[in-house]
C-alpha cells in the first residue's frame, strides 16, 4: 500500500449481521419499505437493460430532484450515497483545511486524513451543542456541520447556520442533512442568498433506500460543476440504472415518506419518554435515533446485553460518548420489544 495511506484509521460501519435475525436498531435505516412506486418501477424490462451503462449525467433524476425541491437542474448533484458526495467535497474544498465538531459523523475525520487535509475538531459544548462562535473566522477552510448532528441528534437553528455562512464568504459551508426529514428546518432556503453553501442529503434514511446507495446535493452551479469534475474524473457511472429509476420513483410518493417520517417522530417521542421514566438521560433528538445513557450500567454493557436479547444498538467507545448508546427508531412493535428488554436489563 502507498505509505501515505498506511496509517489511515478506516471508518467502522455499524454491524450488518449475517445468518442471525436481530431487531436492527444500530444503523439508522428506515424500518419501512420503499414506496409502492419504487417497488413496481423496477420490472423485467429495466432488469434486462442492466446490460447498458447508466446515464452518467443522471439527467432524469437531477431534473426530478430540482423540480421537487424548487431548484435548477444545474444546482443539483447526485452520486453513490451521500458519503460519496462528502468524499468529493473534501477533495475539492479542503486545500486550506477543514473544521468540524469533535463529536459528529466519523467519516469527516477519515476523509480529512485520506486527502491529507489539515483539520481541526471543534469541541462541542457540555450539552453537546455546536458553538457557533467557534466557526466564524475560518479563512477559506471547508466547514462541515451535520444538522441534525450525529450521533447526538441535536438540530442547530438556521439563524446560526446563516451566521457561519455570512462570516465565511471564502469558505464552502457543507451542511449534512442526512436526518433533516425527522426534525429541524432545511438550509435549502438559504441557497439563494449564499453561494458558499453546499447542502448534502440522502435517500438512505427517510426514503428507505439505504441499500440502493443514492445521495444528492444542492449548491450554486459553480460548486456543482466542481463536484461533477471530480465525479467524471473517477467514476462517471457511479449510480446504477436501477438506483436512478428508484430515485425518481420515490419522489412520486412524497406523502408515503412524509407519513413514515411522522410515524418515526411519534415513536421517537414515545421511546424518549419511556426511557426517561426508567432513569435514562436522553438527548433531545431531531433525527431518527436517540442517544441515551444510564448511570446504572455502562454503555458497552448495555449494548452487549441488548445483543444477547437479539437487539442491535450502536455503542461508541471512548471519550464523552462512553456511557451512551445510539438507538435507531424502528417500528412501534420493535421499540416496544427494545423497551421490554431495557426494563429487564436495568432491573437486573
């Protein structure tokens, strides 16, 4: 291996079990299937056309996304999952460095190291919120903020995002909105005012297509052109034909996905209340998960006990998150099973 990559610490994905059937609350996938239009859109004819390359410009999907979100087609970028878009953004805009919170999506640090960028992790406040003042003088560095943040689920108000944009006209401000459909307000409404804003979204969470690998982003057309240059310099066919079809079909079923997101929000409220009744500290979340910890049991032991009972949750070892676990919100039945197991573990 090239020596400059030998010291990389790779991102560790959540466990994807094989063979054993678990209630899977560890990777923030949707508990609901894709919409009916998605399921019927991929027929025999489309499968037969897998012999052909997909459209590298993704024209149909980009046009559909632009119409759905009221943006021009040349303001839309799509790629193989939002992680792919993050990778391109770090390649394109990190020459002067990168800043992001110290507790956030783990891939940010991986990408910074992968591309040899100088980076700084800004400590979250004691309550796990992002301190706006830490991001107001970055002098052209790439600024990356997940909103709602992961794994805390905390949403930062748009007025604070706008302060960061306004204070850093020479920086690209990347707002990662993987969980925005479960709470908060999208930064898309700021695009007309700030040419340095890049909003990154995904089909993996609220649109039930994690396995299809599809991400999209919105920005000024010059930023989109930069991302496309990198995409076409690496893998222009990064989105397969079936995923493009599924992506367009999902946009035709907006109410279906809105209803599912609302069910997840309601279940999140229910689970948060039940966990607090059992003595858990639960961070107020605007995402499709909650971060919770209990003084009576360590985070790692709680996750281990859950796995013994056939339920997977996500533990992040070390640091300020040691006592917590991130728990994806599943169906009401799945969460009742989780709460039943939780009560048994805490009593034990």
